[in-house]
């Protein structure tokens, strides 16, 4: 398997663990605020292959205590289950980042014991999902199915939203709260502009406004926190 990037150590990507992050190219969404624009619109050259990744991980047994797999959208890769099985064989817990567009693939990984933690992006209120993902007329059924599946507690999970001034307002969070009602964790991540973002000129909200957005979701979710503020 071609792997587009490897961050050899992170304290941020896998809550409570010292991990590495594996970046896989390809995505079925075109979110204008995506930080990994090169992975989304590609083709981005491979930095290493799965054999090189596994060799790296064998040397890090006892030093790292988790592996994050992100994208792009990792569930687009048909050989993802095989890669995760090999990572798990080395004894590493696996965190998967997903946009929720492939609920059957997600369920298969969880039921196969190949994923220990899932972080699913909830891009916006259902009404603004197509606009926010860069796919007008997007069918929300798969995303709703992924949310519902994670809410069953089949695997440890979090929901998260990258908050952008041009796409999110109070109405966004008034709608997101009921959609993910009963969730364990929800994070609002403040947008940070970078050269790799797909659309130029986007802006973050200030911390005070983000806190008011968080307060709108708190009645519905066990734990709501801000990131990057």
C-alpha cells in the first residue's frame, strides 16, 4: 500500500497516547477548509509503503502507544483492513479518522477488532453539509448512518467539527447538538489558515464565539471542548 505521509510522533492526534500519524491520500469530499489539500486532490506521491511503515513500527514497540490513520479518507482504500490488521499484530491500538461517508466499511473494521478509537468529522448542520463539503446535493444518508452507528458505543469515539467563520454560525450548532445527542465527546476545532488549505481567504472565529457555539451543544453531549483556542 502506498502511504502519502508519516508523522513519527504526535501527542495531539490520539487522545491520551503518544502516537504516530499515517496519512493516506484520496478523499470523496472537497471541504474548502481542508488542511490536507494535497492528499485530497492529489495524486500526491507516496512517501513510503506499508512494508516500510511496519518496519518503522517494529522499531517503536514500547516507545509509541498508538497509531493514527488519517487522510484524505482512509476508508476509500480497499487494502486498509489488511494494513490495520498488521499494525494491530504489532500490539498498537489504532485510531481512525473518517468523514463518515463509508458506514459499512467503518462497521466492518470495528466488528473485525481493527480499530480502537474513531474520530468522525461532523462537517456542519445537515442543511449546510453540501456547501461545507464542497459537494452540492450531497446525500447525507451515509453520514447519518455512521453517526448512528458510533452512538451505539460499539467502539470508543469522538465527533468533531472544524469551525470556519464563512461556513458555521449559531444555527449550525443548534442543529448539530440534536443530531449527535447522547454522544460521549464532541470537539470544536478552530480553523487555522495554512498554505495547503483548498480555498484561500477563510477565517476562524474568536474564542468567545466558539464558547457560545459549544454551549449550544452541551445539553446534548456528555463532554464538549474546544481545540486550538
